[in-house]
C-alpha cells in the first residue's frame, strides 16, 4: 500500500469514526438522562465551563450554559470517535479497544477539565460520582467502538513491528 493510499484510508477512517463518536455521544447523553431520572443527580456543567474557558471566557460555577454542554459532549465525541475509527481500520478493535478507548475518553476529559481549572481531580469526588462517570464514558466507548468496527474493515492493519527489535 502506498503512503498516499494509507493516508487517504486514515482520513476516511477518522471521518467514519467521528460519525461513530457522534452516535456514541448521543447514546451516552440519553443514558445520562435516564440515570439522572432514576438517581436525581443534577446536570453537570463542567464540560461547558471547560470549553468556554478554552475559548477565553471564564464562566462562574453558577452558570449553566446548556448549549455549550452539548457542543462539548458532541465535539469530544467526534474527536475521540475519529481516534477509534483509525484504531478500527488499523486492526485495534473489539472489547479490548473499547476498554482502552474508555481510558482515553476519561483521560481526555480530565486533562481538559483540570488543565482549565473547571473541574476537580476525580479522586476528590465521591465514589458514586466516579462510578457514574466511568459508566457513562464506557457506554460512549462501547457504542462508538461497535459502530466503528461495524463500518470499517481492518484494511490498514500493519504486520510490521510485531517484535521489539
């Protein structure tokens, strides 16, 4: 496979993965609403405050920017879906990839939230909040992975580098 063909394949996989990530974000958001209806847990606006801080605004803790929350949820879904799409096309697939992708999603969110000062480190949260966050991010990653793995063949799987030398 030529470098040009491989690059084009990576681009197509990323675009398909972004769509898969939007699907994952939609299912995650619906799951959050269901969980909140059952637990009475309030909405979190940390994602919106994180995005607004990245854009140069500094929202207070009392602000509830709903639209910006959706922009952050779906924007992050598309970006990290693109990563999962590339993984699917290069042979990083299935349940193991979904588990790794959950960790990537959690790390991405916490890096931005803590880097901007909009959120606190998860070890400072109540354990129930930690469990809920991991659950919802796992739902995102599993749905994103299932869609990406279904839509993309592992056509870019490499056979190189299978040993350390």
